[in-house]
């Protein structure tokens, strides 16, 4: 994996990291449960999106390799398995 493939996913993960730190701080401060859960849901969604972004990048990378006549680094079955792991 290189920076060009995963740049947006890394950005999303950094954002989720900050959100998660905020959730932890909210719990430690005794914030309202509904507010904490709302923020936790946002963290979960950010992580999901980062994962889907990585799978999409992998699909593009494999397709580009095949178009160049090279062997793809992962089979479509492997990519499908990774995608389903996120779902």
C-alpha cells in the first residue's frame, strides 16, 4: 500500500482518531449518554468509510494491474472477502 492509494483513508482515520479521543473525554467527564453514543456512531461511520475506501482503492489497483497485463496483487475473491468483512 502506498500513500497515493490510501491518502484519503488515512485522512479519514486521523479524523476518526480525533473523534474517538473526544468520545473518551466525554465519557470521562460524565457527559450525557445520548451525546456520547451519537459521537461514537460518528466514529464508527468514519472507520467504516475508511475501510470501504481502502477496498475501493484495492479494486482500482487490481484492475489497473490487469489492464497492464500484470498479475493483480489480490484476486477478486480476496477483495470481496475483505469488503464483506466490513459490511
